[in-house]
C-alpha cells in the first residue's frame, strides 16, 4: 500500500512541476526578427532583378518560396505568404505568383 501511495505522490509532483518548467521563456533570437524587415510590397521589384532562390530566401525569409517541381499542398496557411516561383534557364527567379 505504501508503494502505491509513493507512486501517486511522485506522479503528482511531476505533473505539478511540468507546467512550471514548460512556461519558462526562451531568449529572443535577434536573427529571426532581423529577417522580417523587408516589406512585401518590395517583392515585385526584387523579383524583377532575377535573384537566385538563395538570394530570395535571404531577402524574404518570411515568404515560403515554392520552386517548380516542389510538392506542396494547397492548404491555407495564414502565417506565411507563399511565392510560386518561375525559373529561367539559368535557375534564377523570373516571375511567379504571391499567395
């Protein structure tokens, strides 16, 4: 009987301690905040400069870049813009659609 009480007491203590440790705040990462500095209205002018996919993702890290051949679902995601890119023969972005 005392073993059952000990197990129940241990589990109760673990469950009560879990929310306290789960709610500790992590330090804010400055790199993530620094990447969202560009305005989405600058996107057409940037695409007109024919960037590479790597340059696009560095300039607009908060836009989900979808390249030809990528398999993605058409589910709605309200957190990100999606840019369906068109590539030229050199692999540079030549156009596309912003969703």
